[in-house]
C-alpha cells in the first residue's frame, strides 16, 4: 500500500551515462514534485508537475528532464551524468492547493 | 525571496528531557509552515503543519509548534523526548497556490539514553 514509490532505491553509475528514476503515486494526487537532497542534507525543489504540465523549473541544468506519462507518474531523466549529480532524489505528490506533500523513500544516486 | 533558517544544525539531548528546534522564516506574504521528519535512511514524513487558525499545532506523537507572526518563527517543541525521536527535522515554508516547499537546512536531533 505504498503511497509514493520510487525505483530504483540505489543507483550507481559512471560519469557521462544517462539514467532514469521512476516515481509513482497511488494517492490520486494531481501534482508531483522532484527534490534533490545533497550531501549536507539540504533539500531543494527541482520540478513540479500539475495535470501533466510543468509549472516549476528551478534553475536546474537541462540535462535533467522530467517526464510525466500520466497523473500518477513523474519520471526523472538525467543525461551526461556528472559527479555533482550525486545526491538523494525524492519524489513527492500533493493535491493542488492542499499544501501537504507526501514523499517517496528516495533514490540515492552515486556518480563515479 | 523566501527563506527558512534553522538555527541549530545539531541538538543532542538526553532521553525524557525537553527539546526545542528553532525555525525562522522570511516572507512578505502569507505563508504556510511545516515540519517534516526524516528517520535514518528513510523519506520525509509530515510531522505537523500550520495553514490557518490556531497558532499552536500538535502532532500525534507529542510534538507541537507555535506560529509566531511577529517573530516570523515556527519553533518545534516536545516536553519529553524518546530515543525513537532521533532523526533529522526539517522546517519548510510554502507560499501561494503552487505548493512549492522551501526547506531549511535541517536539525539533527540525537536523543541519548
């Protein structure tokens, strides 16, 4: 009965590779988000999607691209991975205007 | 631009002692305030929230936070902590209808026996 799930949980890859992280929510929410948590535990919003439309893009490099095939999924594609991309990436979802976000368990990305 | 400041990066306390985790925010508009908790190797869980109404909000596990508009603060308190409260605590603010959360840098609460 996981509300927000992410796959994979751990991802180790080399510089220059392209990878994807998947996120699914079964809460019926219409808005989904991606956050990045760096090595110092600092959390920062990357993207959000409302009804399959991108509404926030916080100065994230264009190597990162969110893709939402439907309201329940928001995947994160990363091209040409760099060492600085190593972090924990959290997916979250909410109902528009509810302000309460539910987070997934996170994906720990390590770029070597 | 909005910002959230958590004044203490680490707070060590003994079990059954009271604790206060401090959070201040800056915003020129109405805000909605949240505390999230992250247990080791887990995702974030909403602990409590202030949207409107009573300035004192409580969680089911004994934490409470008070919204103080004049001091732009939303400090988190618990009168008696348990070992199981050991975690990272994040204060966050959201403004407007987009729901974008701005997080503080987190406070690591370590409860010792």
